[in-house]
C-alpha cells in the first residue's frame, strides 16, 4: 500500500519478550491490524506446543486469507488491488 508493506494479521509467540505471548499457555491467536495499529485479537487454536504453532498459523492463514485480505481492502478503501 503506497509502496510499503502493511500488516494485515499477525501470529506471535515470544514468551521471553516484554508483553510477549506463550502459545503453550495462552493458545494461538492473531492480532488484527487496521491503519498500522492492532485493533483486535482473535483466538485461533487452544494451547499448543510451540513446535506446532507455525503449522496451526499456516492452516488458519490458508483457510482465511481471502477474508483477511477483503477486510483489509474494505477498511482501506482499496478496490481489487488497483489502489495499491
């Protein structure tokens, strides 16, 4: 968008970071972004071993990528990618 990458959704696991998340305790979730700011958090999968988190994140993204993209385009008034 405007020549820059923008976050749409983000899956994170970093139990050692300040404010970080541990998917082995909290479960896998996504941060949802609008205008470069996190606006919501949605649960994706219950507590899961860290080694499996990437697989679950990929599965969620594969199943929902079009919905995430459409929402981003709607929020930013982008029409079929022509405004990127």
